[in-house]
C-alpha cells in the first residue's frame, strides 16, 4: 500500500481529521465527501477529503 494513495477525511464542522482511507487517484479525480460519525461532534457530519 503506497502512501500516495492514502487520503484523509476532515470533519466539516470541527475541522478535525478523523478518518483515513485510500483511493485510486487516476480513476477518481475529484475530492470525496462522505457522511461519517465524528466522535468530537458526537454526530454524523460531512467529512471532506483533505490534502
């Protein structure tokens, strides 16, 4: 697993990085946005991909 394929997800409310995942950047060009549980906000919020 290369480090280039790793991405981080940041909570859109509290701006904390909560999740890490990987994606094929050659196939998916745009940034991902998923609804995930944030333990700091204690709610399901939108998490956006960061650099």
